């Protein structure tokens, strides 16, 4: 009898939300547990089975010199590498640093910035190593994750929709917030997977599932400015969220507005005894 395929889960710069989607599978994972061996998943167990691994799920983006080295090691140990979530596939919300001077952020956030070792940018995993499949979302959809795992186990291509959130929105019979309320919505350029969650609550989509296949982001940005009266700056801000560093979401802005970091007036030690800071 063949050994079970070994699954590993790796974390880079991220919030762990996509790994939690895997833990959230609970019952479904039990159903496939006799077909795979979860060999390395620190969020679920301290037990580690050494590589190589048949499938690696990678969460998070590359933000430090150590990440640059570690992702090469993960790639070497992995037969199939799947990136999960907006951080791993597009750089994540932390890629907002790419539009600014990262040293300014460091000065604002850390009391002792000289201890911080970071890269100037946050970049997706595919910028550094070959990736077999990218699963989008912030966080990912657990049903889509299971589909990817089952497809890989059965040596077929995962059946993940490439069409837009608008298709799901129409299937849910939601009233279009962009047409009826002049509210900006990234649904036309965002990949399906959430069941049009935000429009079903009367809100525009802010693109957490990232760009759909062949998205016409330039046309949408032009339409927002011409018909919704949005400024170029407002339009850029709407595109700059979890997937703001993805190429299609950057494309409409030939002269991107840099992010200006405001000086913070807050007291970094609000409840502390001043004498302790000296
Ligand atoms: S994609 Fe979103 S949920 Fe997933 S790790 Fe990144 S920030 Fe967290
Ligand atoms: S509300 Fe958004 S997702 Fe729904 S149809 Fe309108 S543009 Fe598309
Ligand atoms: S509607 Fe858009 S922002 Fe809302 S959950 Fe779906 S993809 Fe994410």
C-alpha cells in the first residue's frame, strides 16, 4: 500500500486567518484524514514529520530577509506548492508599504526601530519561487480550500471559479449597489468565492478575493470617476486594500499617489508611570 501524501502548512507575514480556515474545516478534514498525513502544521500540532512534502500550503507574504531564504527551503521540500490568501497571492494589506517609505512606518510604530530587520516591500510568494496554484481570498473560502486539496489528491485541476463577484451577486438576486445607490463596488473585477457577501448586505465589494481572470480595472476606474464623481485619489484608495499590490489593481494608476504617513500624536505609553520611561 502506498504511503499517504504528506501535507505541510507554512506561515510567512500574515494574520493566521487563512490557516484558521483550514482548522475550521474540522468535520471535512476528518473525512479526508485517512487519505493524507498532516505532516507539518504548527498551528494545529507541535508534532512535525520531516519533509519532503507532497503538498505545501503557504500563507503570508515575503517581508524580511529571513523570509527570502525560508521560502526557497520550503520550495525545495515541496512537490506541489499552493499559496493561500491575499497575503501570499498579492502581498496582503502589508503591501501598502510598497507605496510608501517603509522606514517612516518603522519610525512611527516601533519604540526601538534599530531592532527591526525588514525588506522595503511586501511581495507575493510567486515573485520568489514557482507556485503550482494560487487560492485567493482574505480569508480564503474553506469549501474552495477543500476542493483544492481533493483535486490535488485525485490529480486533477481544482475547479475554482474565475468569474466575477457580479455573477454571484446576480445569482443571489441582489440589487446592484453601484447602479441603484452610486456606491463604488469592485465586484466586476473581483474573483467569485464569497457568494457576494457584501452586496447582499447592501455594501460595495472591496475586492478581498483579488482580481478575477482578465479584469478590466482601467474601465472600472474610469467609470467611477466619470459616473460616480470619484477623484483619482479616492479611486486609488478603493483599489488599495488587501489585494492593492496585485498587478491588475495597480494598472489603472500610471502615476500612483504615494501614501503619506501622518505624524502620530498618540502617547505610546498611555497608562505607564513616566518615571519608568527614563
Ligand atoms: S489573506 Fe487575510 S486572512 Fe489570510 S492571512 Fe492574510 S490577512 Fe489573514
Ligand atoms: S453590487 Fe457590485 S457585485 Fe453586485 S452586480 Fe453591482 S457591481 Fe456587481
Ligand atoms: S463581496 Fe467582495 S469584499 Fe465582500 S467578501 Fe466578497 S470578495 Fe470580499
